[in-house]
C-alpha cells in the first residue's frame, strides 16, 4: 500500500479546510472566524496592556519618579508630583529613540497611528499585513507610551487583531471580500476589548472605514468578535467601565442644550486644530533630512520638556481625564485645565507625527474630555442652570470631539457611554456631535479613511458597474488550453505552455482534483526533470463558478494576477481572465440596454475609443463638460478596467462607456470622437481565438 507523503496530506487537509470555509454560509462562517479573531484580539489586548503597564512603571516610574494617574477601572491611582522632572526629556527622548530604531530596522510600516494603518490595509491590501507587524507594533508602542510619549493604546491593539485577521485570510485563502471583513473585525474587536466597550468597538470597526458610510457586512462578525474579545480581556483585567460608573451625569433640563450646543461647536473647532496640528507635524517631520530613526527621539525631547510643566500631556492621559469626572477638577489650577487640551494635541502631534508608535483615539477622547471640563469650569460662576457636576460636559465633549474628527459619531457615542457606564447623556451628545461634525466638515484625523464605499476597492466594481454583481463566473469561464499532472516533468509542461502561450498551467491530479497552478516562470527556472508537484503553487487564488464577476475582478486586483482558475468542490471547471470577464459584461450590457430601449427608450449606452488626437486626452473626468443626464460608467484601458472617478485622466486608446438619455446621445458622441463613436448597446469584444496573445491564459 502506497503511503501518501506528509506534505501532500497536509496540503490536502489545508485545501479541504479552505474549501469548506469559502463555501460555508455567511453566518456560519463568521460565527467561527469572528470567534477566532475575538480570542486573538482579547489575548492581544491583555499582552499589550501588560507590556504598557510594565514599561510605564519602569521608564516613568522607576527612572523619572513619576507614576501617572490611572482611571477608576484600572486602579484609580491619583495625580502625584514628579520626583525627578529634569529626567523627563531624557526618558521620553530615549523611548522615542528605541522605538524609532526598532521600527526602522524591523518594520517601517509599524510607525505612526496603528488604527490608520489598519484602515489602509482594509482598503488597499487586507492580506498584506506582515506577520511581524503586530508584535513590533506592540513592543514599540509600549516603549513609546510607557516612556511618556503621547499616544493611545487602541492603535496597537487594533493592529494586532487586524494583523491576525490578515494572517487568517492568507492561511485560509479567504477571498478579497472576506479578507477585508476579517481586518475590519480585527479593528473593532481589538479596540472594543482594550476600552471594555464591545458594542461601540464592534460598530467602530464598520464605521471608521468611511467618512460618510458604514461597512454593513462587517457588523455581525464584529459583534461576535468584540464580545469574545471583551470576555477574555475582562476575565483578566476586570469588567467594570474604564472610567467607573458616572451616575451623577444626567440630563433633565432642555435649556441646557444651549450649553451643549456651544460645547459641540467648540469641540469641532478644537478638533479641526487637532487635525491640522497632527498632519502639519507629520509633513514637517517627513521633510527633515534627519534619519528616520532619530525623529521620534527629537520629538520625545520636546514632549518630555512639556511634561516638566504639564505632566498631563504625557502618556495616555486617562488618569487626568478621570479627574474631570467630579468636583475634584476644582482643585486643578484653572490655567492648567485651559492649557492641557492644547498641550495634549501638541504632544500627540509630535509623538505620532514624528513616527512614534501609538494611537490617536485615546488622545482625541482625552482632549475632548479635558475641553469639556475646562468649559464647565469657565461657565460655572455665571451660567444659570449649569450642572453642579462637570461629568456631563466631560462625557459629551469626549463624544463630540473625537466622534467628529473620526467621522464615527455613533460608534464613539456608544464607546464613551460604555467607558463611563452612562447612557443618559446621549440626547445632548447628539446635538453636540452633530454641530461638531458640521464644523469639522470633510476633514478627518485618519488619512486613509475614504468618503464612502464607492471610493473603496472593496466595492469599486459593483459601484461602477452594478450589472457585474448579477453575473456569475460560469457565464465568463472557458476551458483551459493547457493542464498538467502533478507527476509530469517540467520540460514537457513548459513546452506545452509555450506552445499555447499561457502564463500559468492548472495542475490536476489523477483523481481529477485540482491542486494548484504552476507558472511558466517557475518552469523556466526549474530543472527540466523536476516534477510539477514540487513547483506548483497551491495557494494561488481561485474562484467558484457561482462567484459574481465583480468579486472575480476584485480577486484579480487584490492578488495582482491577470487570470484565475475556476474550481468547484476541488474540481477544475475552467479558467478566466479580464478579457473573459469584460466580454461577458458587454454581452450582458447589450441585452440589458435592449431591454431598457424597447419599452421606454429610457437610455442608451454610448461607447467609443478615444483617438490620440481627441481633445479629451489628458483631461480629468470631472473637467469634461458631459451633457446633462449622462454618466461615465466604465473605462477600459488595454486589458485593465479603470473605475471612473473625478480625478481620473482620460488617455488615448481608452474605451469609454457613457450611459445617457436619448436626448443627450448625439452630444455625448460628438464630445467623445464625433461621428466615429459607437452609439447604442455595447458590442461584444472582438478577440482572436485562433491565435492567442501573450495575455491570454491557461
């Protein structure tokens, strides 16, 4: 009896697991994957919190003699004086130096705000977060914040769990859409765990990705992951709200809405200052000729010098914010309370903008809360009917400032409510958050946060070509021109691949089971007598015949490949490339437009190829005077599909598809190429089949 090699058995098991996961129904799949991500998020939060606590005690406590105050849910250490304030610049600078060196040497992408990095990964490459990033981010952030640098602990935890979501996507070969969901789930569950705010964290993972939209597909998985992460983290660190139960903050006088409206406007203005300060500092540091690794150290010296006068600007600042919940805030000098929010903004801009590791959420919430306490303190002597306790102002300002600059009002309101154990301030918070958001406008504290799903690669094909989502891969696939067996020799397969002019060959075993692909490049560099099973790539992406064509294009874009095998239950049923997809789309558009034209003459799809002499070449789509009631649907540029946006420049040879009402068709034709435009329904792409070109596949 022939024994199957261990490598082949492991590969077979992994492929079977991948197939089961990919084919599982949405809810069943994400109950399991969400729980797994939640476990890692909870454990990651525990590890990071432990590292941060140890780093703070060692660097600030033992060396500088400063033990920062902590919130009620984390020990309630009170505000104390700094024993050796002259050491603060040295300690913070040294922490920045160590962090900068580690990031520069080991993982440059771990610098800066971890939440923004996770948002970028969601949109631009959910499978590309390197496995080392979460570890490096946790260590460098613990050193940066533990030494006194101003940053939040949510950034590292978000990147830890988002990084695991990315790793899980690679291990299970999740498709592009599920990979993005895994990263979003990681963001929400990690932040929800470290702040003991699972509901708000889950919503944040779906809301923080866009300025004006929500990733609804990530909500249910995020709920599952967040509650698992919270349960694990809370079992070690406790389940009580981070800032204790703030039951004294209540809302019962409608005229107080005037005060909260003023607070909302001020929060928006300070939020704008935060955004401009942060990005201004980032651009300033990036323009330096100083080595990258030294910038956080120089910034640390400045932040440490600030800490000599205002220790509240150091570290997370949560303990100082805790002092704002109650009349104990009256014991803090008024000038300190007025200056501290702006000092926190400057310290955070220097720490994170210089390349130090940390998060923005924490400093944003702290700045807002301190602003609320300062406004209450100013209004207290003369404002009629002002609450006797500042807690309400603090809670509302926390929600308003960061909710507006992060464009995540719902998530931040829920998180702050969970962090303070108080839901009674949601009504005035809605007023304040709404006004703050109006003041902030389109500005955002997150560089990679997009406007809506139409701008995201996750939805670009479905948004630009809605019909693509209704077409399946089975309507575009064709039989492969070349197939190899796992025991064949490289020389033989290479000869067939070169004859059929394909870039890769699917590998099918004797039982008819698909096992992977072997590229022509691998065959060319291999020993001619090598067997294919030693050269194949079992992790090459594939799609199912029932997958939508917008998903197929998304997979090609995500993996940067020009073709994909179509595999159903382990059996190869065909292959397809961009040309195959666009041919099926054109055929569908042709039938769809005929349906529209026959009953009501509702509209026409006009297509034309821009000649080199066209006046539109080099012009942005938004600058073209398109006729009324017309819209650019798609742009084909060679074998690639370009999603039309306002800043997309038209190029010679582009085939532009414009949907227009009948009265605008002639104007569209004249605008594009005069009488050479092709009006009416799109014609199928005319491709040579007898003599395939180099871009044809398998």
